[in-house]
């Protein structure tokens, strides 16, 4: 019988709850949209916030598990199942419901096909991650192979939220929403690609930083909170682009960006 550690798996349950609530809000928005009610866009906004909330829970569960040395096979599988709902199903369903409102019925299958491709790519990416992680000779923990599915969902959600904010007075996402299916197709390829991305797992509660760096980080966090409807999209886009330019950056600069230079300076034990 596998051990179930309480706190990390509570965070994973929070991730799953946010994905479930996001799906409910998307369905409610779709029903309001069909009834031509003016409040349908608010349901979609709520679903985007739940997807971003799931992203936060997903970050917390892994870090809490590593902090207490409580990583387990059960937690890895549970996390992947929650990720598939929160970062696979919910964003795919959201894009389908938002872009298909003006499509002729004969062509609506195209949006469904695009969403399904994204969902399958996300499931395959999670399966590959679990397979590699379970091997003793698996890839280094500091790197992800392929664009992580939480980041893919965060990119879709943040860009959609940006469009909703930009066209708030029109009460619809605007014509830029038709770029979302192409984004899903591109992210489907990126999730199962061989491009590596830093996991930033070396940044934890034990990491040491200089006082100026802590102050700069605090200021950036305040700006992020104040402008999150706009700045989140820029952060996820920058992370996506970073995977392409990373091989051409010098090792010293890459270590500064990814904080690997501090990996050996932990105040606590390595787990």
C-alpha cells in the first residue's frame, strides 16, 4: 500500500478542485452564451482565474513534497491526473467554447479537433514525464523535456484573460480570439518536443539571496500582483521563448537566470 503524504496531496487536491470549478464555469458560460445573456463572459473569466489558481497549487505541491522529502510514486500519479483536468481539459474546452460562438455549425468540428489534439499531447507529455521520472537514469530534475503542461495552460489562460480585459467594453474577446486555436496547435507540438526548459526546482525555501536581490524580487512581485491581468501573459510568453534561446546563452548567464548558481548553498538538506 503506497504512502499518502497529507500536505503535498492536499495541494494536488486543490489543483484538481480548481480544474473542476474551471470546467463548471465554462459549461455555465456556454449555457449563458447560447441564451444570449450578457453575463456569459464573467463565467469564462472565472474559469481563467481557476486555471491560474490550479497553476499556483501545482507549484506548491511539488515544492512542499521536496521540502519534507515526501516525494512518492502516488503523489506523482495523482499530480498528473489533476494536471490533465486543470491544464489539459479545462483550457481546451475554454478555447473551443470561446472561438466556436461565431463558427458555422458545419465547421465547428475543427475547433473540437484542435482541442482534442492539445488534450492528447498534454496526456502524452505527462505520461512521458512520469516514465522518465520513475527511471533511476531519468533526466536531470532541473530540466523539463518539452514545454510543461501547466505553463502551456497558464499561457492560454493568461492570453485569453488579457484579451477579455482588452475588449472588456465590447463584452467579448475580440477578433484576436481566432489566434487561440493556432496557439493550441503550437503548444501541442511544444509539449511533446525535445526542447528543454528549466524547472527552477533549485529555488526553494532554503535558497539564499542577497538583500538587494530580495528587494528587487519583492518589488517585481508587487508589480505582478498589481498588473497580473497583463503581466502574466508576458511572463509565460518569455518562458516559452526562453526554451528556444537557452542553448545560445552562455553558461554563466544561464546560471544567473535559472538560479543554479545557488543550488549548492542551501541552508537545509538536499532532498
